[in-house]
């Protein structure tokens, strides 16, 4: 298989109500999301047709809707659900990498950022959606933040 093309959408920012503490769910905080869409843009490039690629404006709207939507305790859950949603809603995307940053996480020592990165491919997305998230799930993370 040839290497897929990528579309990067970075620093999509929205206020969300995710975290394990009551004040996080009540007050909210900024969440910054980066996504990398893996797809073949050849047909879109030849035809100059938006319908043959991933509409990154629609992807950005899906990110904001997920971040501002129902609350999760863990950013791990948020990132996996967002990856699954992108694969479900954008059939041309073959794989997606989602990074959720939580720069205002309630950590009691100085820090720059906490983030988690998950990667999901179309073949594994259906399995993830059918199984409840568990501590043993196959989440690829660059940096994990659990609150």
C-alpha cells in the first residue's frame, strides 16, 4: 500500500467540562485539539471536488461539538470517541490521529501541558465502538492525562 496523504488541523480550541473533579465539570476549561487525517487526496486533487476529500471545516465543527458536548471524566475517553466519530462521519479518512491538550489540568506542580494522542484506523474503529473503553484498551498515547 502506498503512503496516505495527510490533512492536519491544529489548535482547535473550545471550552469543555471534562475531568474527574466537580469544579472541572462545573467551571470548564480550554481543551486544544490537533488532528491528522490520513487519506488519499488524489481523486479530490484531480477533480477539484470537495466531496472527494475530508472537509476540514466540518471536521473542526465535529471537534468543537465533541469537546463542548457531554462531559467525560478522562481525556482518554474524549480522544477515542472523537477519533471514532471522525472515522464514522468522514468515510474518505482511512486513519486519524487525535491529540487532546488540557493545558489547565489541575496539577499541583508547574507544567506546560498535558495531552494524549490516539491513533485509530478504519479497520479497528468498528471494534472500538462496539467495546466499552477499559484500562486495557489499545490506546496509543504520546502523553496521557487522566483528569
